C-alpha cells in the first residue's frame, strides 16, 4: 500500500475526525499530510493535529496573528 493510499484510508476513517465533522478537527499519525481537505469541500482545508508539521504551521499562524494584533493595539494606544 502506498502512502497516498494510506492517506486516503485514514482521511476516510471517521475515527480520525472529531464528532462534529463540520468543524474539521483531524488527528491521524499515519497520514503524512500536514494539511488535509475537510470532509465537506466547501469548508476548505484543516490541519492534521497528529502531524508535527501541522501543529507547527497552526502554532505559527496563531503566533503571527497575536503579533499583528499586539502591534496594532500598541500603535492605537494613546
């Protein structure tokens, strides 16, 4: 079985998704992808929270948003 096939099987497994599937929280150590499509394509993509690259990218996005909001708040302060 190739890694692409493993990724597809893991993505299709309902046990790897949170109970509220529309939220798109995904956990699979066997899936090599950091970003995966959500079960409902109109909702976009989500992070594989069992993949170190996925956790790193999500943490980076959150840190960047916090930095930007902090800089904006600092510049707007009297």
